[in-house]
C-alpha cells in the first residue's frame, strides 16, 4: 500500500504579513491541493528512489517542508540555491547569512543546521577510533563535509595513537577568510596531554583553491620541528578546498 502523507489544515498566508514561518496560532483552512499533492508526490519519490534521484532544489524542498508547513517552498529553495550555489553550500552557510534571505527565518535555519550536523556526525563516525591510514578516503570525505564550504578558515588537528587510530579530532582555532592563527606549541602540548604518537593538520581555504601559502608552509615546518623535538610524527597537512584537497605529504612538502 502506498504511504500516505497527510498535511495539517493550515492557511497559505501567515497572519500579520509574516510569511516566513508557521506561527503558534489557531489555524484554519486546508493547504491548497496543488501544494499538498506536490509535497506528497515528492515525498513518495524520495522514499522510492532516495535522495540521489532528486535534484538539489527538490531535496532542499523536502528539508523546508518541516520548517514552512503552509506555503509553497519551491521559490525559497531556488532562491537559496541561486544565492549559495548548491545544496551543500546552502546547509553549511552561516546562520547570519541564511537569515539575510527573505523567507529564511529561524525555523528554516534550524532545519538546515540540523541536516548539516547530521551529515557531519555520520561522516565523523566513519573515521573516529579507526585506523586513519587505511580509511583515508573516509577521512577526506569527513574533512570536506566539515570544512569545504566554510566562509572563514578553520584549523583542526587529528590526533592518532601508536596504531594510527584517530582518538581525537579537535578544532584549534578559527580565523578570517584568508588567515587562521596557529600556535605550534599548543598543538604539540595537546598531543602530549592526549598521549598521542602522531597527528594530521587540517585547514580549509574558503577561496576554494587549496594551494598552500607561504604562511601555510612556514607554520607546517614549525609544527613539524616541534613534533620532531618531542618524538611525535606529523603524518600530513591537508588543505581543504571547495572541490579538492591538497596533501603536503603527497606534494613533497613533508
């Protein structure tokens, strides 16, 4: 039997001109059939074929249904995609930037951030407490999910034990669009506190180009020297761009 998705009896237009989100007031009137039928068809297609069968704007519509239950969300979905570029960039956009879009109120932002948090947690579960060097593709997927679409630079350190199992993934600092402060002493100090044997540095380039800057190269040498002095191994430094990443080890910088 086909699954039925019943919509609540809700008006199309919010009271007092608030057309962003549902308000906690008594609601009357049935959702217009062209909207409720579209929602049911879209949900059924998702359940039958999965998210891969839907274009970005339809997948985004599904996310918006919960936040905006009483109006056509297709225009907002398309506006978000036009503004940010694709589904990934929409859900990883900052709350402040999202709320600059007409129609994207707090409930919309909450749904988008919930999807982002779920994606990051699932990706992280594939690498945490597992041997990193044999799960390299999963590690890259996690780094891209967590960092590729950020608007400012973020610096993370992955701490490994003697068997190269990831035991801690910590954000060390946040920066601007083209700079993040890194303190090598703090990096190795934390490694000793965690009783780790090796580490991997990771940071993102919001510009999308993962080519290392002179500051990136200098900072990496400082961390490598600090690690060597304490018997720690610096396995790699990954720079995450929009579409690809750069490995210092693979490029011969380490």
